[in-house]
C-alpha cells in the first residue's frame, strides 16, 4: 500500500534557487539559496529531521 509522504519542487528564478516542500507532518515550507546545492542541503536536512522524529507506521 502506498502512502503520501511528501512533495518536493525545485525551481530556479534569476539568481536564486527555490524549493517547496509539502508534507502532512510539516505542512508547506519554502527554502531559498543562491546555489542549487545549498537549497538541496536545506531540504535534505529538514526532511531527515522530520522523518526521524515521525512515529513508525
């Protein structure tokens, strides 16, 4: 059985990179960075914390 965990969008606008993450536990949040690796690192860290603190199914 599949279950929605999260949705992640990566966007580029001008000189910045953006990420939009949506999950049931954390809601919708956005990240910005002048580099793609910076915004990806932010998303990874946030999702890792969210999933580690989530109760096991």
